C-alpha cells in the first residue's frame, strides 16, 4: 500500500495552496520567494531581474480582505447551546470545559471556528477530526471510561493541503481518508531529523504510519506505529468532518489571478519610477572626457554641443498607475468588497454614505452565506462530540447573521410599513417579526420561537380596536354616572 499516494484533486491544487498561503501572509516570507510571483521580462538581463527582486514590494490586499471577513464574522461570538431533550440547559460540566478547551491545547471552540473560516476562505475547505484520548478499552465498562475521561473527545484541525487522499461513496460520504503531517525534531547537539506521519481512517478503524528523514531528505519506509478502532467506529462513520464553501464563496481562488497581476503591475511601476529618478546624461556633440556630475562639478562642452537627460514621457506612468488602481479595485470587487476598493480620488457620489451602503450589500449577503455554513459546521462538530460521549442532548448554534440594513433603519422601515394601516393582522405580525429579529438576531433559537408565539397570540388590530372602543364606552358610562 502506497500510503503517500495523492488524490488527483490534491495534485491539481497543491501549488495553489502554497501560493495562496504566501500571498495571504506577505512580509518577508513572500519576499524570500518573490521569484515565484515576479515575472521576468522577455530576455531581461539577469542582473536587472535580481535587482528587481531585491526591490520587491507587495501590497497585501488579500490579507486585508481575509482579515476584514474574519473580524466581521466574529465581531460577536456565536451562541452555542447544549440542551437536554426537554429543552433545559445541560448541566454536564464536560461541555463547558470543551467550549473553553476544544483541542486539549487551550484553544476555545470559537477560536477554532475562526481558523476553520480562514482556511475555507483561502483553501476552499478544512477538515476537523474528532478523536479520543488513549485506549478506551482499558476500562471495564462505559461508566469507567467516562470517569477516566476516555470518552472526552477533542478536535484537531487539518488544512486541505494535509488531506492527501480519500474516497467517497455515491452520496458523497467519506469511505476512508489519509491525513499527512511532517514534524522537525532535534536533540541538543545532534543533527535534526524530520518525522513524516500519515493517519488513515475508514469507517471503523485507524492506522498511524511514520517514517523518518534526515536533513538531506533521505526517507525510510513508512511503518505502522499504532492502529485500532477510532472514536466513531460504533456509528460506522469516518471521524473526520469536511467543512467547505461553494466555489462562488471561495475568495482565495477567485482573486488569485488578480492579486498576482496587481503584484507585477505595482512592482513594474515602482521599478520604472525608481529608474527614472536615476536618469542617464545625454550629450549631443563632441565631448571627450568622462562626465563628472556633483554639487560642485560641471561639464564643459564645445561650441554647438548640447547636454540633457534621458527620461521617458510621463504618459506611460499615468497609464501604469491607473492600471494598478484598477487591479486593486478588481481584487476587492471579486471579494464582494466594493466599498473597500474605492480610491480616495473617487467621485463624491461614489464616496457617499448611500453609495457605500449599496456597495456593502453583496458582502452582507456573502457574510450571511458564510454564517449559515459555519453554524451548520459548529452544530455538526458538536453533534459528533455528543454522539461519541453517548449523551442524549440537543445542540443549537445561533449568531453569525447580519442584517441587510442598520437596526435603527430597519425599525424605521417597520414603523412606516405599519403606518400603511393595511387591514391584515397576518401582515402586522410578519412586519413585527421581521423588525425584532434585526435587533436580537443572535438570540437562542428557542427564545426566538417563543417571541414568535407571543406575537401570534397577541390581539390583532381588530381586537385592539374593539378593546379600545369598549374601554372608551366604559369610561363614558362612568363619567355619566358621576354627573347624575
């Protein structure tokens, strides 16, 4: 068995994953590998290209885009509820500990979700393993397993680049999967070595393979170091959950060509401006000495000779600058962030509040799409944890939803809609439900359902009008009785 065999999808995307990580990180990590992105001109002199590499610069638009989405998505933490079958909140202390330390490394579940979201934006997918500590078979029964903590699952995140092979059934469910990692180890005073590890999971069992490499990259044959039944063997499921976004929401894949094009256009303009500041003297006529130019030097020319500087016309720089700005705006547009891509030289109409609100509409729709995916992912992962523990609990996740308009604006719209005085109680209730959800959209789903029931049970417009008429009649009768 070739444990290091690669899936065709992995082979197709491996280079992309390396490039997108570098472009998102930027800084010196990208500068050291600038030759992978900076295109040399045809027949460009090697020394000139090397100098351009030394002067390499990069506007990290991709990192800004990813950072904006991540900070906006997790501006407020998602609300996670683990409940008993009767709807009451679970008192099992394990779940409180799990939310605060989901990977046994002190990482909260919300922080892990942030990483999942970032990896989905860049890689298109991320993989989450639900695992158990140690061997559950050491305990005599399930109760002892729980008491020993053998049924306390934890999570491990694997980016798409580490998932090298897999197989799915006709319904798209995993039949088996192979995860690959590499670790550098070094004892003090000894040469470093690398340990390559492969994790194989099918619907019942797992196997762990390892192979060691020295600093020269010489590898040994992978050997099985552990095997057995995995955490979800009793459920007949591979214990790895794939979290993915559709191609239209795969931001990194969408913007990569424009980001690389912008990188090259920006560096070309920077180089041209740099060279134009180092103009070359041009002498027309007879001149035999080497030119010596300084603050205290001069050139003596024979009669009829002229002196000048070689300098390209400025029109090419103007077009290049416009091209750089256009590519920058296109990157943001492809990422559904038109407002961020606006230049400071944009027209007053383009910079207006109304224009920016309209520009943000696509990103709001996209954020709500991401929010649905993340809520389902968190719910699914937690349901796996509950299933491994054998608990009869229900999981709810709310939050990560974004109103299309500001809350106050939405309330004003609702007030105007009710002022239309449309004779329909159903219409009134629908408007009120729409308005209040803009204000408490991250509340517990059970709470939202209770508010809906209370709105439906409240008196309608006709009932309130009848109650008001009756109150007035009673007030009038009481006043008449007092006057007699």
